[in-house]
């Protein structure tokens, strides 16, 4: 069976060619996955509905995004201009993770080619995150009785503070974030499990730490896993502070996928951050998530 992967051409938003955020990566990643026959045909999502969004975000905030009436400070915190294509992108990327989560229930494993907007909070966005797609999808699954105990494995180099805030009093969702101690956000929130990594950490120590915490998490009975596979842990990333190699990222993704897939826990992988100095390398690094999932689906 082929790995179900969700993609939409609107993941690419018009934010200007000189913008610091490498928005072109979404289109290039889709091309790369097709060219290398990792994906034959993408599943196409709908824009996430207001109702589905409203379980993770305030109605006031959703309206301000949809109507483009968010304050200047609110827009600045997000880091994208609030234009039509950014609104559309935020809605389809969130709808994409919701669709991917349903595909994971049906097929055991799935991926989005965007998602992992983990800094977005109940009442506002931040750090290139408008809507928190994983939080929206987690609520969606719980509300429909498709999952009861969800684990979010967040291995982006930045802390998943949006998820830890949104789910801080929610016993149905466990947040695990392993991130750079000294990186954004300056003020960290409390996940159910936070692992802070020192600057310049290399592959061996990283993988050893991850293995230990995965074995701890295996003691719980989760019935769904979201994986935020940020590649900003790479040594050549503009925003990361770790020194993880290409091979280290491959080992990480295969370890995570294998750990949950071998337990037959529905698994949904989303992109997370990546700001590599080398654009082609960035696309290749993001594709490791999809390659790792594709490797296991036939097994
Ligand atoms: Zn990040």
C-alpha cells in the first residue's frame, strides 16, 4: 500500500520572495516526493471549517484572521503579512492535518506536507504559526470518538508552547517536546514532558536521549500519535542551535516511526520547522519524514 500523504497547492502563500520564511519549500517538497516516487498521488484537503477550528482557537481570533482584522501587534507576532493567500494557506494546512489524522486512523500511518504550527495559541498566533493544526486535529479526533489518549511528539528545535498551553488541563492529550533550551520561545511553557537540549548537541547524544524518552512514553497507552518532525535541528539551519547531521535526522525519524508503527498506534506525521541555509537540502531533509513513513507502511 502507498503512504497516504496530504498536499495542497495553496500551502504556498504569497508573502514576498525576500521574506525570511522559505515558503517555496512546500511546493518543492511536493515536487520532490513525486519525482522520487515517494508519493504517487496526494490527498487534497479542504479548508478547515470555523467549527472545527473553534475547538482549539477562540472565535474572536478565528474571525480576526478570516476577516484580516488582527491588530498590528498580533500580525507582527505571527511574522507573515495577513493577506488572502496567508489566510487560505493557514486554513488548508490545518484542514490538511485534520485529513491526515483521519487517514492515519484508516491506514495506520499518514503525513501532511505542511503542519506543525506549534506556536499558535488559543487566542493568537506566533512564530510563523497562524492556526495550531495539530491541536485542531487532536480535538477533532477526540470529539468524534476516534481517539481517547493522544500523544504529541514534538521534535522541532523550538518548544511546542502552543500545544502545551492549549492542552495544559486536558488529560486526553499528552504533550512531549524535546527542544533547544536557549532557543525561541524565550519564555517556555510547561508541556507534560519537556526535554531541554544544550547548544551544539550532536547525533549520538541526541539519539540516545530520544531513545530513553521514547521508552518512557511506551509505558503509557496512547491510541494516536502526532509527530512534529521539524528539521531545524540540522547543523546548517539558520534558526537551530543543534548540530544534527542529515544521517541524524534520518535516524531520528526512523526511530520515531518504527517505535509507534511497531505498536500499531495510528501515526500522523507533520512537517514542523526548517530554515536551512541550503534550500535544496531543506527540501530533502523535510522529505525524510515521508520516506521514513513510506518505508514502514509496506511492512
Ligand atoms: Zn522550529
